[in-house]
């Protein structure tokens, strides 16, 4: 995944988050449904931002950023704590 693709995916996830919040406000889904999907979206966003940071770091170090791959959510969440 190239940087522009990652940024595009981040935009899609943010858009979906806004749609979910609107659907909750409109009573189209329950708070529990919204929270579960938001949690999944946040995990995906964490993965995207992590991958983008690692690609940029690789590039800054003179390495090929295409070797960076998404890490598992639990690895990212453990790192962020």
C-alpha cells in the first residue's frame, strides 16, 4: 500500500465514523452497535497511521518503504500503551 492509498483509506474510515455517528443520532442503530463499529474503525485507523509512520521512517532512513507491512492490531495497541 502506497502513502496516498493509506491516506485515502484513512479518509474513508473517518467518513464512515461520521456516518455512524449520524446514524446513531437518527436512531438507525443502537449505542452498542455504534460503539463496536467505532472500535473496529479506530483499530483500522491505528493500523493505517502506524503503517504510514513506518513507511515515512523507512524512506527517511534511505530504505524502501514498500517493505513496511501492516502490523496486527494487538501489536500496535500494546505499543501505544
